[in-house]
C-alpha cells in the first residue's frame, strides 16, 4: 500500500527521535566515563560513533541545526581520538552541545520542525578547540564498512531535499552497529508501543554491536499479553497434571512431562523478556553527578556495583526517579565541600556508592555516601517545628527513630532550597514511591561518616511470591515481602493471645504485637466474633509498622501472577490485585499497605512513634502496661511481669479472712489494691492484672487499663510509698511504677516478712542484668535478705570481675541481654571457673519449657522468675549455704 | 471497530439487535455490540467489603471477570437456577464484567417502531440503568445501558 510521503517522513522522524534520545543518554554516560579514563580509546570510539550516527541521520532528514552541532562536536571528538589532550573544558562543551541537541529534539518531537535559532555560541568554541590542535577539522570515520542496501532510498523524497551524493555519503558512513533507519526499523516502528524516548536499550548492547543488531523492539502490550497467555498455559498444564495424577494412564505421562517442562521454560523466557538490568535506571546518574560536582564545587565520585542485576522493567521505571532523587540528596546535602572534607582529614573527593544485588526474590539497592551523616538534632527540631512529634516524644526517641522521621510525610530537611534538591520534595515522596511497589526503605547514618539508604523491592510486580491463608472459609494471598514470620497460637501455649480491653495482642519475644483478625477486618462471617484465642498469626511488616493478622489456616507459598483489580473494586483499598491459583480459582491479594492503614486506625492508640516496637533501637525500651487505679495518677508495671489481664465477674469476688479473693483457675487468688482509693467493684466486671509464677497467682485490681506503651524506663524519683518503685516519665506522662514484688509479698502474707537475715554479711550476690529496672527492683530485696549485692550491667563486665578474682556466693543473671546473653555468659563462667560449683541462677520474666532446658544446658543451676522474690531468696539460701559449706 | 459497527447499522438504521435475558419476571435486552459472550458462572471468589451487587470474581479462560448480581443491581427478586447460573459478559475499558441473570433468551432484532421512552412511573432503580423499552407481544422488554449498569457510584448515590 503506497503511503503518503508525509507519513513516511513521520515514521522516519519518529524513529530518529527515539534512537537519538537513547544514543544521547549513552553519550552522556560514556563521556563522563571518558573524562575519568582519558586513555580509554574504546569509550571514545563509542562516543564518536554515536555522535557520528546522529550527525549522519540529521543530514539525511534535513535538520541543519542538529547537523551543524553534531558536526562541530564530532570534530572535537575526532581530535581527542587522534590524541589531543582531554580537558574538562572540551568535555563540558560537548556535554553542553548534547544538552542543546536535546532541547532541539524536544521541540522537534512536538512540532516536527527544528526550532529557529543559531548555535554559534557553542559551535564557535567547539571549532576553536578543534582548531587549537594543528589539523583542520575533517571527517574521520574508521567505521565505514561498505555500502548498505537501503530501500528507503528508492522511495520518492521531496525534490531538492537532500542531494544523492550526500545520501550516499551518509549511508556509507552510517555504521552497521547502529541500525538506525534500516528498513526493519521502519517497519517495526509501526508495531511499537506509544512513542517513548526515555525507553532505552542497555548500554552494554552498544558495546557489543552484534547484540544490538539482533535485538528488536517489542511493545510492552505484546509482552503483557504473552504473559497472560503463558499463565493461562501454566494453569491448563496444572489441570492436566492433576488429571494425570488421578488416572494411572502412563500413555500421557511422558508427553505431559515434556509439555510441563516446555511450559516452565516458556514462562521463564517471557519473564526474562520483561527483565532489564538495573543499570538502565542508572544511566543518567554519572552525568548527573558530574554536573552536580561542577555546580556545587565539590569533588564527587560515583561508584556503581551490580548494574547487571536484573529486575522487571515496570519496577525499573518506578524506581528510576527515587534513585535519582536520593543520589541528588547525597551530593547536595550528604557530602561536605572539598575544603571542609580536607579540614576533617577525609579524602577530598566525596564518594557516592550505588549498589544492587539480588536477595531471595528481592533486589536490594543501597545508596550510600561518605559525607556528614544525618543531622539528628536538626531533624528533631524540624520535626517538632512541624508538629510531627511533641518535644516530649523527641526526648524519648532514639537517634535511629529520629533519623527515620525523614520519611514522614511533609518532612524535608533542606532548610535552604537549592537548585539541586530541596524543592519541597523529600524522602517522604521517595518512600511513598517505594511503598507503592511493595518495597521498603530504611536509613543508616553515622555522624561524620556518612549515610546509607537501603531500598528493598520485589523483582517483579507481575509475579510475586505469596502466602496463601484461609479465614472464614475464604482464601487470601499475602505478599511474602510483607510476611515477617508465622506464629501458631493456642490458649495456654507459649504463644497465647491476650486482650487489652478489646484489643488482642500477642506477646512475641517480649514485645507486644497488635493483632487483627483478618476475617473481622474483611467483615466476613467469623463464628466467634468476641474473642479469638487460637489461630495462626501472620506477623506482617509494613514499613515501620508491625502487626499480626490472625487467620484460621495457612497453606503454602505460591508464585502468583498478579492481575490488576477491576476499577470498580479498587475503592476497597484492602486488595492490591487478583491472581489465578493453580487449581483455577481466583484469589484476592491483600494489600499490606491498605491493611496497615486500617490496623493503624483500630489498633493501639499510642502515637506513631510508639507504634514501631519492632525496630531495633539502641536503647532497649521496656514495654509497660499503663493503668489507672484509685487516684488519677498514671500507674504502670513492666508488661513482662503481667501474666494475664482478666475481667472478673464481680459476683465471683468473695471476702475470705478479711481479704478479697476470687476463684481463678481452680484456686483462690487474692485480689489486692494498689491504692486505698481504688474500690473493688460490686457489680459488673472488674479488670484485674494477674501476676503468677505458675503455682500461685495474685490479682491487682485496677480501674482502667490505659494502654501499652514502650519506653525507656528511667526512674527519676524513687518511691517513698511502699509498693511504688518510683516515678518515671512514660510517653510524656508522669507515671508511678508499681513494685509488684511488694504486692506479691502482701499476697502471700508474711512469707517474705518472716525471713530474717541469717546469712553472714560477707556473702556477696552477683547480679547481672542490663535492665536498670530489675537491678533496682532486686537489689533491695537481696539486701533485705542480708546479702551484699554487686551489680553488673553486662555479661562482659561481670566476667571481667570474675576473672580478676571476685567470688560471689551466687550469680544471678538475666538471660536476654545485648552482646553476650545469659546463656553465653553461663557457658563462659563455667569455662572460666572450671569445676567450681558456684551456683548460677538464670533470671527471666517469661519462662518456657524449652528455655529452661537451654538454661540448664548452658550451665545454670536453676531458673527463677524475676518477680518471684521468695523463690529467689529461698533458692539463694539453699544453694549458697550448700556451696558455702562445701567451700 | 468503529467502521465495523457502521456497516451493521447501515443495513437498517431503524433496527437493532439485542441479547435478551430475564431477571425475576422481567425481560431485558442488551445491545449485542456490547456483549462479549455468555458463560456459566462457576467458582466465584467473594470480594470482601465490595458493593452488595458484586457477587465476586471468577476466572474465565484466564481473564478475571467481576460478576455482578443483576437481581440485586436492579432490585428485582431473582429466580436463578441453583446449578449453572448464567452471566452475560461485557467489556468496559479493557476490564471484563459478567452480568449474572436468571436466564438467557434469544437474540432479537427489534425495530425502532416498537421502542418507547421509559414510562414515567418506572421504578427509579430500573429507570437509572435503562434507556427505553420495547413493546413486544405480550410483554415489555427493558433496554439496559451497560455503562450505566457498571456505574456503581450512581447506584450508591441513588440508594
């Protein structure tokens, strides 16, 4: 079908624009590389060839401005190739020329015409540089590889447009390596997806001309469609396999096996077609860093690692801008000026390091610099000024928590708006972009040494690994990326679900995890709506938020092909898409971000800062249960001491022997009041905190449970009242910390009071615990029992004391401690002391049978619950005397 | 596609073809150029928190189809068979929807002459999704507008 001439030109121009855009991006990268390695002739060869190609095509398409510019640039490059010294001036000029070319191309794209104007400002200096080196400019081309058959030539061109001779020359000089306007390319341009000059082929391909030549462009739509067909094929294959499993018809087995493997290969192939090296997203960065370096007057080196790491092109597109933004930030804010670096005796040139690697279905990208690091004080002030946190919060927050505030929406540290970054778009936007593709971002920063941003994103959005769960008879897929761990809960087991008022929580490694029942969240028909006491908990991590989704059953993890949600269902916000399972059924994919938002709404009422108990902060925070009893003053107990929270029917409360008691789990449990003003209710239910050590239990009557808060426990005012350890500021509120031990003593009447100090004053107890709270709580108890106490805040410290000859009668050690834990400590002590039977007790607030065994194996003699004073004293007395006698 | 439907209508500008269906006692017609296929609804996955009209999503030859309960959508008592309920497949901007009906009827070619505007007293829910009626022998066929059926926001506002 003959096409109107204008259409032919359109296609050619379109193709030219796409190709040239790509080539120019490559030129940018290559030139910067060349500036750093002036002796690398290969790079220069690449650059020269690319510019030459552009020039040739410009002449052919009658684009005189572009042609003149590329010609001048090419001439200079020709000189450089012939051995002229590479100067920054020359490279800058060529880069400026490239920018001008891009501007012209942008206009050309819109109007199909070159904008009017002259480029003498660039061509002049280029010519001067070229002339400065002996030989007059001339066309040097080492790449003429013979004449190409060129069918476009045979089409009628507008008369007088380009002379035949000129065409001949252009064609001869058009290198085979760049298949610019070959007939194939023209034909393909019609198949192409919407024109996108930013879409680029890998620069590596350019270095391997044969690869470039053997590749074709395929529309994204075509790939998407292939992907759909392949997943359909996989499905059918699965159904066939299922049938063949049921029938023992061996005739089908072999061909089916073959079909199966071919299908798998096909699926992999299509997936691979969508993958691109992440280096494509980095292509613009060397140029960017070079320009920033010049503009800011700082020496900056960019190092990249793992550019060949592949990921889905869709993800690649989405990650591009955040990466550029972070590199800009690093150059602008992260790195100090050269002078300042020298003053700090750092290497004068700053380094920005960009690395990518695969890690179990994800890609980890790290952007780090060796600059000044994040300014924690500045972030804190800014966050307070912007009302993101209160001053009280700020005081309590660790440096890591403060640093993470830069991801909070609306936060931007750039106190001064520069031309490079700080245009009101900050890390919050970056985080948002990364969140959208199911990724996470975190920051590590050391003052004076630099910062690193760690981004974790899925390899592809099309196929994800998902955990299939069941709730209320329905199946759902949870993206594996968001799943931190799985916990099985049963009433009475190690992991049991507890309630704070109506909010279910799970105690997991001494942290409380807010729970939400997936069935209830999705308003499904959950049988027992009121309480859940068993089930599987999917510990879900979204950014800094961690919560547990309670489900009825867990199936397996499956690779699923994500299909978008119908637009009519998108408003639900809980699902990110749908997928077809191996058995052909459709499954909804939960959107962890959407769920997290809902959980945030119904979950704990503590503010955002408190809602990140998972993140490892340097200062261990103690979870506390805040409550009111009697007076309005807030009271709190360390949550680890609380066994359960119960609502007791007031009718079951009895008075026995002048004390309030209640039947609890087949025993009488004494109920105590922490405040005389706190009255035990006579009707309805009475909230009670239950403390138990397994054999005996007591209840403390409270009016109201406020919240679970997590904070560093610094007791400011020591209590003068019995039963109060002291006061502390907990999340901005003055709070009385209740001495549980005191009440245990009261509850079990006199056991404690009756003990008289019998031990000799020389007996020394070594107490090792990183928690000031427990050291403070146990020391007076031990002293009251007649022992001297030497306290150590770490196992290392205690070990050091033992090595230097300190010999206590007994060692009490916490189990969970940073650096060396109690178990390692015990092993080390046993190794140090050899056969000495020095008794060692492990202290823990949460005992499990497994732990007890490990404690014994490590060399402890016994295990004592931290708050169980009588047992502790009794154990010490028993062992210490025995050892004393033996010694 | 534009030129295709042009040739269809030039045959007789006064005639249009409809895929007919019944919901409850009522007969409906959908313009045939909007109908993709008719299929049996099987293995529907519920979509929690969705509009009550949405039955769920299902896999139709590798495509995800959102199934809409037309009885609910139109406020009519449905008399769907328990086994193998049928749906009419329609496309909306690249997404597939299945309109769950009680029974599929034949394809009718109806002339403009039997067509009338919606009666003034037509039920508001029906009127919102219909673009007129056809007088047939012994019954009335309500012409449904696919875009308006899929316009959930309109339904929510009306409710």
